[in-house]
C-alpha cells in the first residue's frame, strides 16, 4: 500500500525502560512494514475488504474506517469500487497517523469522497452507515468501553448494514493460548524480528493492547443486537469477523 521503505527497527536496541506502545511519528514512519511483519493474515484480511464491499455495499452508502491508521482498509475499498459507490469517514486518535493518512488517501484515492478525522471512536459522532470497519483497533480500547462502542455501531448501521471487525485474539484454554503466542513469535522471527525486538514489543504492548477471545467478541455482538455474526478469517491469534444488521 503506502511507502513501505522504512523498516520497523523500533525495538532493535536494548531499552532501559520500555515505554508503553503508542502510535507516534516513529511508529507512523514504519507502520506498513511493522503491521505486515507482525500480524499474520493482515494482507489477506485487508485485501478481502474491497471484495466483500463490492458484493454487499448499497450503492452510495456511507462507510466508516474506525482506527484507520494509514488508511489501508479505505484504500482496499477504493481499489475495488468506483468513486461514486460510497462516501467514507476515517477516524484515528493519533495526530501523526491522521496527518499521514490524509496524504496517502489524497494520493491514492483521487476523486473519492474520503475524509480523515482526528477523533476517539468512543465518542466520534456517527451517522447512518452501510459498512463500518474496525480493524485491529477495538483491542486498544479499555475492555470496559468495548460494549458501548459495539452497541453504538449496531445502532449506526442501516438495516442490511455490516460491521467488519478484525482483532488479535486470545483463547480460554491456556495451553492453546500459549501455543498460538509461541507460533506468533515464530512468525515474527521468520519475518526478521530478533528475540530482543519481540520481547521489548511484547512489554510495550502489555496493558495497552488487551485481546478478547472470539467467544467474548461473538457474545458482545449478540448482546448488541446482531443476530448474524461469523468469523470469516483466522490465522494463529488474529481473526476477522463480520456482523450483519438485518
Ligand atoms: C493497529 S492500528 C489499526 C490498523 C488499521 N485499521 C489497518 O488495518 O491498517 C490501531 C489504530 O487505532 C488507533 N486508535 C487506538 N485507540 C483509538 C481510539 N480510541 N479512537 C480512535 N483510534 C484509536 C491508533 O491510533 C492506531 O492508529
Ligand atoms: O501482537 C503483536 O505483537 C503486534 O505487534 C500486533 C500489532 C496489532 O495487532 O496491532 C500491534 C501493534 C502494531 O500496530 C502492529 C501490530
């Protein structure tokens, strides 16, 4: 997608005290490389978004990309759908991400009605939408806040609308959870990350990114009113779900 020339080297040197992970300028510079080398299945999930939207999105519907980072999900829609197929608001809390996302989407989605906003998805005002994408972002919210967000997204969707939710996940069975974490770290090693990078990133993400189980996600979707919700992709401890508002 975007300029992937900056390799993620954020945790290559030993740090006395690993600061909590935050989406600052340093992360923005290497984000496409970081997420591709860190999230199993990332490219496949993002690539399917445009394909799914092409089948399901009502022509002219409004779309949200919540926790948009550099706009990869929005870009995937622009690559599959014509400019008059939808209007879109992308939202992110990080000023550095928003600034770069605006540049990326202006360059790669000319003619599309796409606006990028700096905002918190817990409070950002929403209007009726046909598709809401929340990819690898709910995991960064305080677990106590997640239900209210999903409730609000349900109410925001028009009948026939769809929520796409991709997340890092955990497992109720500790043996399975530990195996998936080991394999995820092997995946990172295979993608060139060192032991030091893996352990320092893990420390930086502790308490900042708290994954739920798939059961927790599906129970929450059901409580919010979604009566059709499925997991359509899973690779190790990362998964993508879809929930329809009938
Ligand atoms: C892993 S990234 C999302 C990746 C992106 N959706 C993609 O697929 O490329 C998580 C993003 O969520 C944003 N974020 C975290 N908490 C947020 C909140 N409360 N409101 C809006 N954005 C938030 C971060 O700034 C970060 O850019
Ligand atoms: O779980 C990890 O170790 C990750 O690096 C995952 C993850 C994510 O899922 O968002 C965390 C932060 C970065 O945004 C990129 C990837």
